[in-house]
C-alpha cells in the first residue's frame, strides 16, 4: 500500500511509467473504462478547490469507479474538531483510495500515516501538489516530446508557488535544463530550491523582466500570486499584478514555445493569449485528469 | 575540585562548556533519585573548557537528544568502577519531540497531539526539516 504525498515519492522510472499509461489511456480509453469497477475514491477537500476535486472525480468515473465526496469542511466532522488521523482511519473503512486537500502543510502525510488505503495529496497549503506536477509533466511530454535540453521560464510567485518547486524537482532529474526564474524581489525562489538546481548540474538565471529571456524559452510556466498565501493583504495587493502575459510580450518568443499555467488564472495571462496555438494551459487541465487516472491505477495496483 | 568517581553509572563527557544544564534539563535528569553531578567549565586539553555530567546509576539516555544538542559529547558506561563502553555521539537521523515546528501553516500547529518529527536532511550543515511541512529547523 503506497501513498503519494510529494512528487519525490515517485522515482523517475515510475514517473515515466505513469506518463506511458496516461498516453495509453488517451489512445485507448475503452481499455480502461472498467479497470476500477467496484472501487471507491474518497475526495476529502478541507479547502475550496473546484478543478482538482472535479478532475479526481472525473478520473475515477472514467475508470469505472465511484466517488465519495466531502467538499465542505464546514459541514464535516473536522468542524467538530476531529483530527486528520481519525478522519483518515474512518474514511479508510469506506473507500479504496483517498485524495486529500488540506490548508495545513503536512496534513495529507498525517492521513497517509494513519489510513489503511493509499492517500494522494491533492494539495496541502503552499507545500506540495504532486498531481499538478504530473499534469505539467504529461503536458511537457506531449508538447515537447522530451524532458532534456529545455529552457524553462517560471514566472510569478516563485516563493510560495508549490507547483513551481515540485516542477523544478521533477525536471532536475533530467539533463541540461536551464531555468529562467522570473519574479519580483519578494517572491524569488527559496535558496534550497536553487541549491537543488545547482546540485543536479543544471543552471538558472534570475530576472525581474518577463521579456528579457523570452526569445530563449521552450516553456513559459506562468503562476498566479495567491491571496491565500499572504498574511498581509497590503503585500498581496502590491505584488498581484507584477506580471501579465500579453500577445505583445510574446512577439519575440519562439514559434514552438509552450505556455503553461496550473490555473486558475486571475489576470496574469491575458485572455487574448488563449487563441495563440502556443497556449497549452487548457490542455494541461485535461492532461491532469489522465495523469490522475494513471496514478489511481498505479496505487490501486489494478493494472 | 573533587567529585567521587562512580562505580556503576554513566559519565557524559566532552560537553561544550555552558551546555551542561541544558542537557540536564532536556534529559530530565531532575527526575532521578540517584546522585547526579554537573561539572561546569572543567579544563580539557581538547576543548579548553568542557562540561561533564556524572550519573550514579545505569539509566537509558536519549541519545537522539544528546546527539542533537551535544554532538561533541561522549558517553562512558561505568561498570564495577571501570570503563565498560565509550559511545561517541553523531547527529540522529530523526528527532521526535526534541524541537518543535513553528511554521504557522504546519499541521502540527493545529493538531497538537501529533509528534513533532524532524528529519536530518543535510548532515554537513546540521540541517533538520519538519517531517510534515519540510520547514528547516534553523529558519524558525
């Protein structure tokens, strides 16, 4: 029985296996339509999230399984003071697998330590969100056909942005990645993430200017400055409009650039960019569902 | 200054000068019934000054706490008046309820019955991170 709490819980070989299965699901959906017949996924969401919960639920339905859903922490036993450990033990009695989102960092790990079924971390505060990284990896794989020799621009909130840290961790496993880290001074990548890049033999540059390295980029990963990560409303308001991607800013970009975003966006990608063939963020959403299907299959050991 | 040598017990030697009382408290030696001596600022050829704790009974010492707080320390086990075993400290891989996570976003701040677990993530830098939220101990 295995859980996935952090993208580091999956080896490079396992990531590639999950991608291969996801690609096969895309090609042959009928083959997988009954793989999870009779199985139940519990989605325990202690923090509002529409897309991740719906993605997990759609994934389970497409595998032929059922879903038990808890999406409003206010109406759950958590509101009565039940611990994460007790919730995990209880839900293990009903479901075959759990997907959990929680505002507190480490809560899904506590669930995994106590559950008797696999737990998938569907986001714990600003800490980890491994299935978003799986969606990102499948998108890169489908758009670029490789994970090596890429110049990857990451833009926006690189300090609190959990998707950025996990994606960097996943990509540093490959060779010759150049990271272009684009953020305001206050939202720069933490030093331990930069050390990880260096220790794995990759390079990075830091800039405050979104346009400076645009012509070099193979991938541009935009992120939102998230209100919920700030304790101070003033700081949030000052930084939220730091970077806005527009068709004009893309004028110098490569013709095969892939523009990614974990979504939801607020205004950091202008709607006018949506029609650009380089925009991949809605494909990324779909890829997320396929990777969640593939991960569920792996953890339930039904392949 | 003379302190009687012990017959059956433990000597925690080579403690960095000034840390003796902290270790006494952390190891909860105040709860023991036997004689316990803390020698502060003893002369040491290796360390200049050091603290020493002598415990006149064979007790189980929490080596994780000692290894974390006093990595230079040695633990001498004395049996029938002679040195039976000498243990050197090393940084423990895992600390449970020795240091506490101060990250306000960590699950341990709301669920206080959870053990505070820190894992050693970089031995050279003596870096520990919270097992739940991965916040570095020294960042707190």
